[in-house]
């Protein structure tokens, strides 16, 4: 597709390559923003982020994933049931930012997360808190693509030609992200940044799978829908 590049940097042994060792030392700092403010109305009365998947609440699983991928800092944007979400994340080295207007849509949570980032981070990986099938590997690949393609790049995972989440945005694009309104996420900006867009192929469909319906949650957890009353 015109204007879109695909990039997975070739693995090298930095210890035997002084140039790559210097590059590794200068690797751009990437922060993580975990969006955990929404009300999950389609799953009411259950609050999906507190439901356990393999013995761990979904939101804690997502925050831990960001930490395991060496994102720093990791900002968790809370809103609906903010106190319960914070309590669920006790013990993890996280920064919290509260979106008091979470009912207005995802754009406000993105803006809140960006405002909490340090000024020296080169980019931000924006994660949805309801993608429990993700592992650190896709995040590592996105960060490697970002380091290889420069601070103006926007790195998006894809599986069999379909774009997914999370997306890594260079700092250059933060003002455009912060200007979004309502329930519009960063994906609406893709056309305008197509020259900076890097598609990073992934090996499985986890980057496409979020939990938005009772059926999806039941399939993931093996719990009958009628029993999801958290």
C-alpha cells in the first residue's frame, strides 16, 4: 500500500557490533499509556477490567504487560470505578492519571494520559486495557520498529493485513492526538500521517482481539455469560 512501510529490524548481537551497541544505548524512551477509564457499558453490569483471566484481573494483566515490555513510565488512565482499579493495581510501579470526563469518550483518556508523560519521552505506546491475549513480544517489535524508523514514526501492528492495537506514536504526533474529541481514537489520524505509518507484522491475532461483548468475554474466560456478575 502506497505510503506505508513494513519494518521488523533484523536481530543483531550488540556485544559484537560496537555501532549497534551505541545505538542500543541511545534507544529512544517509550512510555506506556494504559487506557482503563471506560465504563464497559456493553458488558454491564459486569465491569470487564476487574474480571479475572487466568486468575488475574484484566486491567492488572494489561498494566503488567506494559511493565514487562520495559515501557517507562507506564501511565494508567482511570475513570469509571477509579478507586477499584487503583486497588487492583496495588504493588505495581505505575503512574495514575484520572479522566474525570471518561463518559465523553476515549479521546479524553488519550489526552489525560499524554499530559501525564515526562517531556523527555520520545514516544508513547497506547494500550487498551481489554486485550488480555497480548504478550510482551508484539510490544517489543513495535518498540524496535520505532527505534529503527525514527521519532516521527507511527508504528501499528498488523496480522494478515489487518491493523490492530496497541499503536506506538512518536512525540511529533502528540498534539494531534491531544486535539481529538469524543469517542475518536488515534486511528482517525492514520490517513493524515500515512507517510510516517509503519506496519509491523505480527505472528498471531492477539493484536486484533479486544473484549467488547459478553460473548467475547465468555469465549476468553470459559465462564458462562450468566455468571459474569462482577
